[in-house]
C-alpha cells in the first residue's frame, strides 16, 4: 500500500524526489503520513479534494482486502504560514 501511494503521488507532483510516505501501524488501522513539497500539496488535494479522495478510496479498498483499515494524512511542512486568524493584519494602517 505504501508503494502504491508513492507511485500515484510521485506521478502527480513537480518534485517527486521530495515525496515521503511513512507507515504507522496500529492494531486494526494503518496510518500513512504523506510529506511533500509545499507547492505540490494543492496538486495532491485536487479541485474540491477530489484527487485525495480518490486516492483514499483506492487505499481503503486495498486495506480491506487485508482485513485492515487505512488512513492517509497529508503532513504540512513545519513553519508554514497561514493567513491571519482574526481577520486583521499587522500591515493594516490604524
């Protein structure tokens, strides 16, 4: 399943060498953590989340054959800046 995720994601992104998939095993659930270049996150998620949803459906089907559940999480790079939380900006003039 890990190889499947790597194969599909590397085909979608501009920086395939930065794709890293880690497998975290639980009793009945396997969590796959996907790390990739920040500029490629949108390509993997796709329009309205359709691409990542399709990957997750295929992953769920493959895991079900092995009697397990699988989850795929995209791990955002550390230090990534998001927009202002309160709707205000420090650059706004008083």
